[in-house]
């Protein structure tokens, strides 16, 4: 297998980056955050947590999805990227999709991007961006507490419910019906409004393959954020001076930045390898779960590494920024808050660890399969 992007893939990545820079640059991001802060009020402020704790959306949060940009993404093929050309899509694979989602993560683009992408060809309007589709993607027990933990109100957490035209995995149930019984929940991320809804019977949630694909695409979003915080930290370390020299000249800061780079590159390798391996498994086994299922462990590992890279890099970037990093005006806290939310989407750390443990146990129980989990996918 060749894990180096092709020229066409590099062009695709560059095109998406240019589109997002034009339509959702830093000014647009900050305007969206300020709008969420103004409409959400003080509900997200926590006592004693500092300036950067502001902004949790109240009452389900204000609208974070720019419908015009959503349609523009649809016209560019963002949501129909993996839909067959015969069905009006672009006909590419997960290897290309992770590159596109990496750029969206880098830009902190809000909205249920993964759910709408997965809904292309399943929900009308998802492929061309005229519909916003969310999903029951938070937590590991679709019919349980939605990852809320003991003592929380029963139900399932859903992002962007008030803005959605459909909810993936609920059949004919419209979002309005769910919203009428929903309880608004404050969110750590000012651009990810949350509601808790009663679990339908049977429990909601996409099937296993969609959950694996969603986990991989979310890992790509986390990867983009992790890489972006490396850029922010290195740039700030080169600009900020202390004791007459840039702080990047000090070994302690250099170690922080190099550790961030290592985490991001390890996550990048895992995400790219999982995407290429999933495409290969898909071609070898057809569209059924039997063929794609062999990639589940690689996807779980990629999600685990990308989640850790995104959160840890944001924390280290805050450290490099020092006191500036904890202010509302800096963008670093937005990456950290988004990383926290994404870590709970599609596959949590606990669920990923269970998948990896099951794969290792299967290797150990079958003679001749020892180490197969590491050998699969071209010797990674």
C-alpha cells in the first residue's frame, strides 16, 4: 500500500482549504463564537473557571450552522464525496474523505459534518447540502444514558438538534418531534449546542458500519485540530519575546512543541492507514459488514490516538501561550473545547479500547494469528 497522498488528493485538500479560508476564516469563526456568546448569555460560565470558560450554549444553543456555507460545501462535493458517481456523487473513498475532514477540523468548522456526510444517499438533501442531518453519535450506549454517566437525566445527547432537518438512524421521526420532548443541555463548545432527548424504542443509532465510518471521519477532524494547534504554538513561540529573545529559543518550549508534533504525526499515520485499510477491506469484501469489519480495530486505534492528540495538543498550546492562551480572545480554548466534544462522538476512548482489546484477544486465541492486528494493512 502507498500511504503518500497522490497529486489529485493534494489538490483536493488544497481546494477545500481554500474554500474554508474564503468562507470560514478566523473572522467568521470569531463572529460565530461571539454570536453564540451573545445569544447564549452567561449559561456557559462556570464559577472560578476563568475567562476561557465562557460561552457554553444555553437552552440548546443558538444556530451554529451557516446554511449558505452548508450548501456551498454540498455543491463542492463535501457530503457526496463517497457517493457513487451514478448516484450523483464524486465516487471517492475514505482515504480522500479523511483529507477533506482534516481540513474542516483545522478550521474548526461547526455543524454535524460527519452525520450529514454519512446521510448522503440515505436522507434527501444531505448530499447537496440543502439538508442538515445530525445523529445519535454521543456516548457508547445508544439506548442508554448517552454517555452522561451515573445520576444524569435519562436520555440521549444530540448535537445541533434545533437546526437539523433529519436525525440519522431514526427513520421517519422528524427532529421537531424529538425537539418537543428535548431538554437543552449546556455545552462546553460554544458552537456545538446540545439537547437530551428520551431514547426512542428501539434505541437510536446508526448501525455498526456507519459508526465505524463516523469514528474515522471524527478522528480526521481531531487530527486537523491537533495539527492546527501545532502551527499556532510554533508561530506564537517565534513571535513572543521574553528576556530579549523569542520564547521558542528556550528548551522547555521547544520540548512542548516537539511533543505536540510527535502526537499529531502519530495520529496522522494512524488515521491515514485506517482509511486506506478500510478502503482496501471494502474492495476485498464488498459492501457488507464482513469485508469492512476487518478495519474496525484500525479505526478504533486511529480515533483513540486522534482524540488524545487533539486534546493534549490544545493543552500544550495553552501552555506555550501562557496567560494569553486562557483569554477569550485567543482561539486555543476553542480547539480544546471542540476536542472534548468530539472525543465523545461516534466512538469514545473506552469503546475504542474495548475494540482493540477484543482484536488482540482474537489474535491470541487463534494459532497463526499472533500479531495479525499489527501486520494487517501493509506492515504498519
